[in-house]
C-alpha cells in the first residue's frame, strides 16, 4: 500500500506541459542565422525534483527560416532534409544548477547522435510557464560540412508552455 501511495505522490508532482505559440528556436553562427518554425515537444517537468523530469523535442528541418530562400535551401541541403527530415533531442538526465537547470541528453541531426547539455531556466506562472535556454553545437560533429557552415552554432530557445 505504501508503494502505491508513494508512486501516486510522484505522479502528481511531475507535470506534463505542452508548447504554446509563439515559441522561438533561434540559431546563429558565422554568417548564418535564423529560426526553426516547427517544434514539437513532450515535456514532463518537476521544478522541485528535476531528476524525475523527461524532455524530448523534434524539429522539422523543412521549417528552417533564414530570411532568404536561397539560404533556406542551402541549410536544408547541408542538413540533408530529404534523408533526415527531423532534428531530435531526448534528455537522459535533468538536474538543478543554482537558479537554473541542466538537461543532458542526446541530439540527433543528419543521422548523427551526440551528447549535449541544454542550460535553461523555468519561470513558473501557475498553469503556464516559460522555458528559456540554449546550447552550442559544432556542425562538423554532425557531418555538416557544406561550404559556409559555421565552426559553431548557438541555439537559443524560448518556449512558453501550458499544463497539459
């Protein structure tokens, strides 16, 4: 009986969130910058016990927007959108770090999976909230070697959510 009660208490603490619009997934580096316009995420987050949290996200590569259609096409080619239409992140561990959080996980881009850590904050507003964070990637680590690809990309995330 005690086991059932403790599992039930855990289930109540972990909150499911769904992404609200407008959200921002920005990237910048070298001579390229832009956003991805199609983000899907499954967020189970407990700000008091973040180690119980699970975060996964998928971005549609075709939703890249650089502000210039030729650059969009070059970026889609560099990411091999025809064969790898999505970029995914799946957390393996979430932890607290001062007033912020760290989501360690696996990023898959262009068929290559590498470990990354997303540093983020969470502004809890009752039934809604705001995740803000970012990370850096080295495109060549993901076999993105097209001429003009930057040495490093900075990814900035602003994701408003509502309790599901």
